[in-house]
């Protein structure tokens, strides 16, 4: 019981710390992205905060499960009890946060005012590098859709009186040199967070079926954490495995794959039900393989 209490406390604190920290960082990132758009979108601070919290919930779920399972392995806790404990806590905390965020949407938001970034002659460019298309707003932020001059490398300057042309305003030139693998990770986390939110609006059982099977698959990958005798290498391999599960969920939730699954299954099973069953099947196979490996090792030890 003491080990379960320690694991419960560790997982809960880890989940909350990651969730709060990632929510704050994502909120600041969304604020910067919002400020780059011209004309400004009618977003509110509450809307951005809710979007950041949904994104952070998905991130915290994956991260805390990895850390908690690694903690349980290093402390030599009983594997079955640890997995059941982490699975239960993961679902309860994620469901509680999703419920709180859904209720928070009913709070009347305070409209965020626009930020004036410059006066007449404001120059916008896609990047800070040379050789990129630039747009000069002749009247600045006072008329972001008013007259402008478009400078395309290798072509004469183009003057337009209004925004009813084929040239869109590029974002405000803040540097963005984020590597692609981090951008793809952010996209997959956002899509996974949107799926969580969609399943929650569909009802408790829909949320339980999708999220529960996903958590079951993630916890089943705890075997990877004991893959070798090097804890850091095991943690790295487990992170790659979790990244693969995240990419797999994104892949199967694409409209093209949904159509292929629907055409393959016909009327026997819906495409939305197939993905949780895939998670469940993979989790069962991984657990079966882990049990066989454990049984084989015990048999070898008994022979010696």
C-alpha cells in the first residue's frame, strides 16, 4: 500500500506540474501567433487559454505516463499493480481536467484588444532573411486591408489600393527556426487533443472507450522501459515508442484512412470504433509478449 501511495502521489504531482507548465508556455506561444496575424483575429485570452490547456492535457498525459512507469521500474514496484494504478490515475485526472475545461467555456470571456505594431509604412515579411516577399502597409495598422506595396524578389513593385487581391498578408516577422520534428510533434499533439475534446462532447462512454484504450496501450509499453540495463536508454526508447503511438493515432484519424477503414469494414463496424479496438488489440499483444518473455526467463532461472 505504501508503494501505491508513493506512485499515486508521484504521478499526480508530475501530471499537474507538466500540465500547468505546458499550459503557460503554450498560452504565450498562442499569444505570439495571435499577434502576428493581420488583421487580428477576434480571439480572447480565455479562448487562447482553453486551447493551450487542451494541448497541454494531451502532452501531460503522454509525458506523465512515461515518467511514472520509469519511476515504478526503478523503484522495483510490482508491474501489474503499477500499470493498473497509472491507468486509473491517467483516466481520472484527464477526465477531470476535460470536464473542468468544458465547464470553463461557459464563463463570459473578456475581449482581447488588438496590439498596434507600427505606423505608416509598416513592412511585413515571411522571414527575417533576404530574398523573401514583403508587404508594405502604406497606412500601417490603421488600415491593414488598405493600400499596400508588394515587393516580390526579381519583379517590379506591385501597388494595390485594397486587400481584394491575390496577395495575402504574411505574418509579422518574428523568427521561427523550429525544427520540423518538433513542429510535427506539436501538430500531432494538437490533433490528439482535438480528438480528446471531440470524444468528451460525444459522451462519457465514447471518451472512456477511446481514451481508456489509448492509455491501456501506453501503459502496456512499460515493458520497453525494462528493455535494457541502462535506464536512460530505456527512457529514450520508451519516448520513441510513445511518439510512434501518437503518430499512429494521427494517421488512423485522417479522413483518408477513415474512408479506407469504412470501406474495408462495411456496415459491420464504424471507423470511429475501429481505432480504439486497434489500440486495445496492440495493448493485449504487447502484454502477452511481455508475459511470455517473463515466463521464459523464470523457466531459465528455475533450470539453473
